[in-house]
C-alpha cells in the first residue's frame, strides 16, 4: 500500500514554478495552480492543491486528493477532467502525468 505524503505549499511552488508559467489563485478556500496553454490562451490548466487558504500544509490523510482539469476561459466551462492524484510518495510523477494528459487532450480537442 502506498504511503501518505504530506505536501506543503512550498513543495507545490517548487514543482509548479512561476517562471514556467504557473500562477496561484484562490478558488473557494483552496489554493489552485493555473497554467495557460501558449498556443490557446483561452484554455487554462488547473491543479487543485488541497491546501486551504492561510495554511501551509495539505489536508490530512484521506480527506482529499489533488485534482487536475482544464477550463475554457471564453465561456467559463469545464474543458477536460481527470481522475484524482493521490498524495503518496510518487505524487510528483503522477501529477506530471495528469497535467501532460490534460494538455494533450486539450490540444487534440482543439484540432
């Protein structure tokens, strides 16, 4: 069984770096990392961190998962949705795979 890993806001900031185009915003009470596709600026990739506003750590074990999706900013609708990313030892690899999947699916849908 995979082991729960506590992920901090700094872990997210180091992984989804601002210099690579990621920025933080708040949705409800949660910090969300957002990235716009260079060739399709109206498509935004969102990573829901499970980190509540004004907290430094992710929620407790089993209380939530990381989520990745894409939205169409032209009409504020969902574009692509993926499954959950568990907060386990391989979270970075799993999250990267989900992000890459959403980017590929978004570009394919726009062709």
